[in-house]
C-alpha cells in the first residue's frame, strides 16, 4: 500500500484529504505541524509528501529544503498545496525542488491525479546549482 504524508494547517482541508486518499487505498500520515511533518517523513519515508506552503514557524519551503538535505528523504516526491494569494509560481516551485503544486481551492480528483502521477513516476526534481 502506497503512503502519503499530508502537512496541512487547515483542519477541514486536512480531514477531507485524509478521508479521500484513504478511500482511494492510500495509507495516510498527517499533521498540521511542519516540524511533526518532517519527523514523520524521516521516520516512515512516505511515497509522497503534500505540503501546504504557509505555516506558522517553519513554512512549506523550509520543509522541502530540510527533506532535500537528508539522503533518506531527498527522493520523496513533493507537491506544494498553495493558496491563490501566494506569489510563488510553478517555475519557482520547481526550482525549489517541488515536483508539482496545486492551487487551493482544488478538486479532490485533481489532487488525486497529480498524486498518482508523482507516486508512479517518482521525483523528477531538477537540481539547480548557483
């Protein structure tokens, strides 16, 4: 059974995603806390991480950076879940190391299709050097 780690600070969105992905046959790890999300990723090595970008304390960008810095978690596909008010665009998200991103509000089926594609293909992240 494939596993997904959900890091989302909006309780309603988190609950909807948990229920939907579980109905689709995925094992779900979830948290509304970025630090706990990093711990879960390192402990369980999920097949995919879906992370909200704005977080109190550590934000989604820092979550991704910390996961990329660890050999154990650097190959986990990573999807940003963002709001319309954010200024990050797709190319910036990819440069940060995300495999994809989806703008809220989103259709659950759209998120499922993106998640399936990322799990199936694995991370295709580009490494950019300065």
